[in-house]
C-alpha cells in the first residue's frame, strides 16, 4: 500500500489529522484534530446533559415509561439543536477535508517512480 493511501486511511478510519500525523506533519494534523476533538467533546457534553435530564425526570416522576417519556421530551428541549447540527457538520467537514489533505500530502511526499528508480 502506498504512502498516500495509508495517510488517507489513517485520517478516515482513526481521526481527523491522523494521516497528517502519520506523514510527520504534526502541526497540520493538530489543526484538524483540535477543532474536531473540541466539537466532539461539546456534542458529548450536550448528550450527557440530555441523559441527565431524562434520569432526573424518571427518578422524580412516575415509574416506567410514564416517567421516561416526559424526561426525554424535556431533555431534548434543553439542548440547542442548531448548535448540535453545526457541530456535526463541522466534524464531518474536518474529517473529509483531512482525508483529502492527507492523500494529497502523501502524494507530494512520495518520490515519482521512473524506470530508473525501479
């Protein structure tokens, strides 16, 4: 497997910036990784807040589904869905652009093959 394919796979399968780090372009890899990690943590925090509201409602209200459904409704109302959507779009954009960038960087780093190099 050639270097550009490996770098693109690292960025696509592991995390945004993984291919750049594989190619030893650490600053460039961190430029993809840091905002993607921050957006992921923000989304995880939002999900945790929803779960917390659901659990509180279930424990304080009626038992069974009668306590869970209002908690779910209140929990989903407590988050900003526009912000969550923008964070998801940002993560997806960083992931795709990181994969493309890693592939291009790998192509530049690989010496051209000629009949004399073989």
